[in-house]
C-alpha cells in the first residue's frame, strides 16, 4: 500500500514560491496528508481482522445479517486501497518530472519486485498461524507491485490513450463478471489473477488467494498517473483545486445515480423494511474483490475532494500530523501489521481460543478502543522513520520504504 512512499520525492526541485503546498522535502503536503489519512483509516480495518477474525464478512457486506456498525466502518475503510493505488500513479508522474524515462522505469520495476517479495515472504507468513494452511495472500501490496511494473510500460502511452484505458478498465470491467472459470480450466490461474477472486492450488500444499484481481487496479493506477499534470509546479493551486472538486463531486453524483438505478456496476442493494440504518448500509455496501465500478466511484471521488480540502488547510496541525504517516507509509504498514499479529498470538497463547480455533472479542466496540489506544504508540516510531528518510537521503534503500 505504500508504493508511493517515496515517489513524490522527485518533486524536490519545486520551490515553495511556485508550489505553496510543497513540503520542505519537496512533496506536495496534501498528497502526503491524504496518504497518511488512509493509513490511519486502514488501522481500523486491520483491528477488525485481528480481534474479529472469527466473523465472516461477506463481499459485499450483507446488511441484512451483519452488524450495521461493522458495515459502516467497512465503507469508511474502503477508501484506503483505491486512494493509495491512485496516489501511486500520481506519485509516479511526479517522480518522472525530474527523472528520465529509463530512471523511472528502473525505479518502478525494482520497487514493484520489492513489494511482491514483501507480500509473499513477509506479510503472508504473518497469517499462517491464523489460517489453517500456508496461504500466499495476493493482497494490496502484491497488487500495487504488479501495477507498478505494468505502469513502467503503460506510462509510455500518449496521455489521452492512457486515460482512456484507465476509464475503460474502471468502468467496464464489470461486464466480465459473468465469466467464471473453475479449477482445472486452462486459463483459470490467469483469470483468477486478472479478474476473478479465487484460490489457486500450488505445490506442497500451498495455496494462493487472489484477493486483489488486477484489471480494475491497473485502471486506477493509470488514471492516477493521468491526472499528474494537474500537480505540476506551474499549475495554479486554485485551478488544481477546482478540477479536483469537479472530479470528486462528479464521481460521487454518478455513483448515487447508478446506485439508485440498481442495474449496473455492482450487486443490487435492498431496501430493508422498517430499518433505515440497514437500508443505508445496503446502499453503501459494494464489492471490493475485485473493486466494482460503484466501489471505485465514491472512494476515488472522495479522495479527489480530500486532496482539494487538504491543500486548502495545508498549514493546519492536522495536515502536518497526517503527513507524518504519509511520509513513511510502508514503514507504518509493516509496523502496525506486525504489532497486531504479535498482540493476537499473545492473546491466543494467554487466554486460548474462545471462538472456535480463534481468539476474539464479543463486542465490536473493542475495535474502537484499540484504535484510539494504538494511534500515538504507532505515530512515534513512524515519525522517527520519516525524519530519518528526510535526513539520510544518502542511504539509497530508504527511498523504497
């Protein structure tokens, strides 16, 4: 998720006079703040996965059966992955401003391969004590790694073609939903990687779960790269903000219209008689794996609105604090997941399983208690690492984290 942790360092040459929102290290601070904002949101979802791993959460969320608070929280955290992938594409464009195509390609390929290795060799084994068999979870870090490698080629396309490709992948990939392949079919592994969330059987009893099929995410990263020129130093901030507002509101209004029509872009929502809260949850519960058009419209639209807002309030303490998380997102991502796994296995060892083979809490409110308790302890080491990255630019490997 942190694939653009250092991408925008290529904006070092931007002066404060040309770009008022540029941070001292050369980043547009609103981009770092938005990245940090979704990192903080992500913690909420991963706490649910830690202490309520025994609860089966359907995709999309079943508003008729699930806890409404969990459904609303799931919608809130659904902003994380789309915004991160879009910011990855944007970060690549900002990096490319001050680097040659060859340098940008090399960075993308190396960074992409590193992310794939982290997903397979570090993040997946973190869950091997929870799931019943060794599983390679092909999740967001793996997905971003593949998308970055693909973008190394896609960025050579003319900008209108790249944007057109992104729109086609985002808007029309749901037309492929009826195509379902099964284990043993010739192209099943490839189709599971591209569009069909499924399980691929591997040798030695291992399996791979394609949680993040690639096609729509390739569209998202392409569109993020495509809006890159809006963030060039010479673009007036007011012009950029106006474009972001139009884009954001346009996407959200399109989502509302399509969702009301209930005919394309996701599974139908249902009015639940006598329960307006569950009806609302049903309306905002969309398919994430792979992300439907209706999943991407409000999340990416909301990200555009937040970018505009964060640039307008760039001098506030809130933006500065969020930018700390956004300045070292890969570090934060690996840190908080590792801490959560340690906490879970410690609780399991001390108290034993209390929900089948798992340990968990009975009351969902504990997620919010843990959330409030962990923000500051995670902020301190993240701030230290972000300062280290700014101070020690001579350490080459730091830019990959």
